[in-house]
C-alpha cells in the first residue's frame, strides 16, 4: 500500500497576520528613515556649499561712499580703518558698539590715536544682525550715501547682506568685504543654520 504524503501543518491565521504586520511595519520604518535622512543630507550638502563659497575681501581699489563694520569678530575694525585710510570710503560706521564706549576708549583699545577716528561714527542701537541692518539703513539715509562697503566675517556675510537687502533702498550698492572666518565647523554650521532659518522666515513674510 502506498503511503499518503504527510500534510503540512496549517499556519494559523493569527500567525500569518502577525508576520504580515511586521513586514509592513518594516517597510514603513525603512521609508520613514529615508524621508528623515533626506533633509539631513540636504542640510549637510548645503553646509558644504556654504563653507566652500565663503566670500573674501574686496579690493581697496573699489570705492564706496561709506564703510560699515559690524562688531563681534576679530579683524573687522582694523579692516574698516584700513578702508577709510586708503581712501576706499569717506566715512565709517561701527554698528553695535557698547552704549558707554567712546572714541577715546576705542582708540585706546586698539592702540591708535583718536585722530584716526575723526571720520568714524559709533552706532549704539544695534544688538543683533537685524538691528545692525536697521542702524546701517538710518546711517546711509542720514549721509545720503549711494554705496557702502560691508565689513564682517566671511561666515556672517550672507546673513548680514540678507538683512540689509530687507531695509536698504533698492538703489543702494553694497560691496561685501569679508574678514576670514575661523575654520571651525561648529561656528560655520551655526551661521549656516541661522542664515537658512532667517531666509525661510523672510520668504514666509516675516519682518
């Protein structure tokens, strides 16, 4: 007599359902991970572009009516002073100076004579990049300037120009004159993120 082949044990519906559910969850998890990775990858690529395309110094042969120095970084004041003394600009604004700082104190801090600051204006109202731009716009209007040279760090330049574009009249020419940034990845990442967020806010209509 021939023996009947043994039948396979039936898979319980509940077991099959659990396996299908786990499979679906695995697929969903994979796609969720990919979706989360995309903005991270985009941010990293953007940071790479930001780091590799930092602006540099502008030649002193290019003239502007005034030069604006944003406080907060090494070498900015010295660059602004060099611009004025070379004849590349007629007057300088140092935006974001402490409220009690005088020309004499500033000259003493940089070991220069006060006469070298006779064409320098001190701006006491700015506390951040946004108010730097607003203070600059008032100074430009008061002096009836048609062009300015902007001095700040290379990493900060894009955000500073973004804020200036928000408040300056369209006909005012802005020449970026960047002081080299310290090659520190964390500081550049912070500047890049601030620029991205502010750009997004302005595109969304924020003031």
